[in-house]
C-alpha cells in the first residue's frame, strides 16, 4: 500500500514530494522522494493529549458558569448530568465523540476517565468498532489504573495521590495530573510527585518554570478550554522554552474535540511557530503515551492523515505546515490511514 503527495517527513515536517510505502505489518517501509501527480498532503495523524469525553452527553450545557460550577466534584454540572444519564446514553455519546475524532484525523486520545473501573469499561465499549486508540487515564482508584492505561489525577488540592503515583511506577504506566489551572497553589505538590506529564499550567511562577526546566516534565496545554472557563491562558512561549508541550482539547462539554481548531487557536494567540504546534499535536502527545506513531518515518506505525491539498480551502497554500496548522479543517480530510 502507498500514499502519494506532499509528505511532511520526520520531526521537522520537511515537505517532500513523493510516496509513503506501507508494509503488510502496518508500518512505514519507506519514504521515497519522487515526482507524483497527487496534490494530497500527508502528515502524521493527531494525538489528542488531554480529553474528558465522558461529558459528551452535555455539549454546550455550561454557558456562563465558572470552572468550579462546571466540573468540580461531586456537584458540578458535569457530575450531576453524568449521574442522571444511563450507561447506554453515556457510552453512545462517547462513541459519537470518538467517531468524530477519528474522522477528523485523530489516531489516539488520552482521556482522563471518570467512573473508576466501570468508567474504563465504558470507554472500551464506546471505542468498539473504531480504530482510534482511546486510552483511559483512569480516576478513582488504583484498580481503575490497572484496568486502564494510566492514572489521570484531578489535582493535589483534591488529594495527595502518593499511593496512586507509587502504583503507576510499579505497573510501569504513565501518571498525569492537572496543575496550575485555577492558580499556582497545586503546582509544587504536583511536581513533587514527579509525574509523567502535567495538564494546563496556566499560572506557573518563576520557581515553577525553573523546576520544569530541571525536570523536563512535559506539559499538555488546552487553550480553548482555558479561555472558555476564564482561568487565563498558559505562558506558552515560556513553557516551550523549558520543556516539551503537547496539545489537548479537554472537556467535550466545552469544546469540539477537533485538533484542527485547537492548533489554529493556539497559532493565532501565541508566538509558537507552526512546526512546533504540529509537533504538539502529533509526536509530543504520542511520546507521552509511549505510542509508536506520531511521525512519518520509516519503521513507525502508519497512522497517517491525508488532506486534499487541492480543496477550495487549501489550494494555493505556499507553506503546507502553516496551512495544516492555521487553515486546514475536517472538510479537507481525504483519508485517515490506520496502517
């Protein structure tokens, strides 16, 4: 199997004209630079590094409410709606969100999964029949972490999570935690846990930035969510100077899980270059979850996004990387290749 067009090759997304050859094992066998007739743009499929798709039953239900009113357990609007819904309703709604993500070029999402062990099982059921990797960063118990793919902690102002952190190390599974979303009070305790990644970091102080530089703990930023909940915006350039950044769409309640929208939003409110934002949306998230895709390179799993470079939206674009990050959308997707 092969795909032809302009290939955004490797970690630098060098645009070359040619073909990607995919073997029977679903891995990229070769990238051949040659003249082709296709106008397609071939890039790695996205990795959405932070989602909460359990609230897919409550899209746009939270207008005008604060972050605490929306999502704080146990009585935030999200949790009341989750308790009121049946299992079938929750699974069906999550399946619709996963299907949209897959159609929109996302190969994997790292979902902070409410509902303990049963919540993990619900995500498995929601992903049945789809090719997207829906990874459960479980919440609620160590047992849920063992049932899922890692642990996703709410934040150190809720609990200390020492036991869960030890358990993830013993199980060799990743541990992620929210930090610095509302204020800086939970950042140092989160860093003390030596997590595999942090989420949000809207309010880091100079000490926290120094600690990030020393530890090189990755940070997943979610700009659209932070804007909607009015907590502020992360200092993206300062964070990027000190550690690896990945990109997530956060709560489906508040935002569509579209990485196209997240990339464009970040590109137009920050000074980050387009190639850095594309890394945030692909390889950086893949490496957090230890996935074997995220780049168009020989030997990688062939999780690829093929865009129609001759669509009315993309025709005439002079810089394919900038076009992908700042202009492309779901309507430009020709195909999502899953090996």
